[in-house]
C-alpha cells in the first residue's frame, strides 16, 4: 500500500469523528445550547475531534476491526457526554 492509499484509509477511518465534531460544534450554536457561549467554536471542535478519534482508536483496539456498530454507538455517547461536559450541564 502506497502513501496515498494509507492517507486515504486514515482519513476515512477518522471521518465519523470529524463529522460528529462539526455537527456538535455547529449544532450547539444553532440550537443555542449553553456550550455555545462558554467555548469558541474551534476549541469545541478540537476537543470533540480528539475525543472522537480516541473512541474510534479504542474501538479498533478492543474489538479488533474497524466499522463495528458498538464503536459508532460509543462515539455518539462519548461526543454527547463531552458536549454535556463542555456546556457545564451538571450545573443545570
């Protein structure tokens, strides 16, 4: 596998985490959740992306292959929990 193929595989592997990070950062602004006021959009995006990538890597290591639905479910739960934490939801 050449370097471009490797890059293509890595980008496709991390694409769900990128999409979740974009949706959570923009969604909080559109829906005017508390997290929209507490963090800049790029910081929120970066934190969500890091969490999402970590979950995808953990799913790959623990389950032995990419693309398991359990990994994607964990991605959604982790991103939602991160959004709640960023919005200081425990203070509500």
